């Protein structure tokens, strides 16, 4: 399973629940993705762990959610006030 060459986030839908503070985004491939960011409070390790675990599960033939790397352009961040990560005590 290969990742798509270039998926761009087009629209912020809403903030999701969870410690990594994910957001639901609509992407250029017309799919919706629960998206986690590198600057989340759980660090980039959570992204790496989930990416590798999903790839491993797929190789083992387990039913896994689709994992893609999505580019979130600056204009979307600047024009979506809800699209933010609250670092709280981590900042």
C-alpha cells in the first residue's frame, strides 16, 4: 500500500476529541480524513507509531483504516480559526 503523491487539505470541518487533538478535514481527493499534526501535545511519536502500526496491520491482512500523509496549506490554517492545537502546559 503506497501513500498518494500529493493530498492537500481543502476544508476544515471540525475539531475531533482526543489527546492528540485531531481535526476532520476534507482533502483534494474528495475524501474526509481525521488528521493529526506534528505539533500535537503527544509529540510526533504518536504519528509514527500509528503510521507504522497501520502499515504492519495491513501487511498482516487486518482490516485497517486508510492512512495518508496530507499537506495542510498555510492559507487553510490562517483562514480556519478553529484549526489550532492547544498546547496548554506543553508550550
